């Protein structure tokens, strides 16, 4: 499991390309995310962006401890290929207006509502923190305030007033990509087999193993590991 999550929103034409780095920590059994870095650039060739992001991913702080999540919508697909050619393993995300998350090879199709919903939940529960020491912190906060969700009464589909429209939304999208993937990859926690039917979780069954005396307690990373131990 990695500690850092790097979200990259690739801009088209004169749009900004933005990068956000989130660090995950654990406080009272909850994942907390601190925005550690925000960057944006415009009119920069994609190969140069790939080189810069590759250097960041291979820095001493992030190497082997970070996941790169890239917006693969539109121009993103060939850029994701450039990252793979550079030896990285980016998670490509194709953003759509539906309501289902699906996987296609090494990429994911993710509804916009899922990305936005992840940020909303984290913000409402004080699990996403942005330091005002970051140069672009006020811009990210402004993008969040300008972001509005509209529901089309005819189709019940949602639309987003700042997503790919007049206002810039690059930083919020980069942050949302990183946060969404981080929430899909929860930190491991130990799991102890239930001892009797009274304490068993309904979907896990009952532990009737060989050490009911419990002079020695075992823990497992997850339920599947416990099943595989038999």
C-alpha cells in the first residue's frame, strides 16, 4: 500500500494541466489526506510534462510509495502511454456522465459524480486538509466553492457547472482523481476470526478453528487471508 497519491489533470490547447499530491495518514482508524503539493502549467508540451512528473514520481520521497492517477479523457490516452513507456504504472481514468464504475484493461471508467462525491465526503468529514502555505491553495479552494452540481429533471443525470466549462477546474479535478483512487485502495487492517456465533459477523460466518482455548490469538490482514490459512 502506498502513502502518496498523485492526481494529474491534462489540459487541452490553452487549458491548464494540474498536478496534486495527497499524503495519506491514519488518525483514529480513519484515512486523512493532506494536500502536499499543487502545480499547474499551460502551453507545456506533453512529453515535457511526462518528464517532469516522472522525475517527481522517482524522487526520494515518492519512489515506490506513490500512485499516479491520470485523466485519460480526450488527449489523456496517448499521454498515459508515454508514462508507461517511461516505466511508470499510471492509473488511467476515463471520466463520463453515467453512474457506473467499470474497468477496461489498465484503465477505469469513472462517473463524474463519483469523483466529486469523494471530495464532498472527505471535506464534510474534515478528512481532506489543504495548507494555506501552498501557493495555489486559494485557487483550489476557489474552484471548490465555484463547483455546483445540477440535476437534469428530464434525464436525472447530473451536470457540473465548472467541469470543463468557463471557470478553471484543473486543480479540483487533479485532487479528485488522487482522492478517488486513494479511497479505492484502503489501508490494510488486521482482522481477528470470530470465536463464537455470538461474535461472528453475518457475512463472515463462524470461526470453528482448532484453537478455541485462545491461549494464542492470531490476526490476519483480511478475511481472505484467514480462509487461505486453512
